[in-house]
């Protein structure tokens, strides 16, 4: 294969990926709306759930943890270090965060941009 045919195939793949990302976004939104409506109906009718064509749909209570913002995470970690007797919590936290990160390496990456 020559570079022209590979570039055109790459352009087609990128366009299809963009289309599919839009489609999956619309599907996720519709799923969320339907789940909200079904949950409301089940709560209002005091039903435990329903069965329909091999699906069991039920409401159940579940504990979830929502993700904290980055600043809240850092503040919480600093507070934990300070309450456990670490004097220079800022430097220790920075060292821990840097230790968790991977080392920087240089890689070549192909960038594709539309030109006008």
C-alpha cells in the first residue's frame, strides 16, 4: 500500500469514529432518560420490579462513591498526612504523587489535522 491510500483510509476511519462517538453519546443520553423514567414509575407504583422479554428490571439501593475534584483530593490527602503527624505534608504529598507517575519518555506520535 502506498501512503496516499493509507492516508485516505485513515481519513475514512477517523470520520467513522467521529460519527460513532456521536451516535453512542445519543444512545447513552436516551438510556439515561429511559432509566430515569422507569425508576420513577417503579417508585410511584411501589413495585419491586418488572420482567419483560427476558429482562428483569428492578430498583435497588446501592452505595456509590462520586469522584472528588483534583483539588479536593489533594486537600484531603494533606489533611490525612497532617493528622498522622507528618510535619511537611505538602512536600511529602508532592513526592508521593511524583512517585506514582511514570517516567517521561519521548515517543513519536502521528498527528492528523484537517487543513483548509
